[in-house]
């Protein structure tokens, strides 16, 4: 190994491997486990200690790794979809306070989640149907003529103001 002090300027120093294969495998499993809990790659990288650039490079170069990531993300998103559906159908208990004291709970349903799910799964009946058709024909010459006319009018008003200020 070349010592930093004895190497020549500009010489390429081979990079030392800082992790063992077992350590890397452990980090990959930690990454995939974290990704299964939360489908955000940045968060899974933070938990596992793997740099995002490394994960994306491996995903690009290794089809098996890419497949594992896609499977984990699909499962994680299925879990999220289930939770959203459960929240819309069954609701959740929200605490009710009176004068700072907990007096009970109320069952709350997420109607917006229900609308979202229905709009995606049954677009023929629930999708937003607002549609705007815009068809504009522009006559550039008419616009330019209008600009010239407004400039002339503006200049005439300026001349009137100048004449009045000189007389006053």
C-alpha cells in the first residue's frame, strides 16, 4: 500500500475496501427491511447506512437487486393502500377533550381517502370529470395595431399634460 506521505503528486492510490462482503450483505438486508416499512429510498438508506448513489448504482447494474427493490416497494405500497382503505372504511378513534381532560373518543372516517380510492378504482363513476377545452385564434396584426393605438393615445395624453404644466 502506498502511504499518502510517500506517494507522488497526482498518483492514483487504490481505494481500500472498508466493508466486508458479510457487512455489505447485512446492510443490504437492513436497507430492504427499512424500505419494506417505509417506501422511501432516502429513509431506507439513512437507516441502513448505504449511500443513495450506491443503491441506485447497484439497482442499475444488478437486475436481481433491482427486482428485490421493486418487490419490496410493491409490497410496501400494497400495505400503504390497505392502511388508507382501512382508514376510509373503518375510521379511527380520535380522542375528545373537554377542559383539558380526556372525556372519550369519536369514530372518524377519512372521506377524502374514500373519494381518492374510488376515483382511482372506478373512474367511470367517481373520477373528476372537469374538463376545459381551449381553442384560441390569435390575430397578431390586430394585437399589434391595438398596441400602436394605445401608445399613440398615451403619447397624446402626455403631450396634453406637458402643455398644461408649462402654462400653469
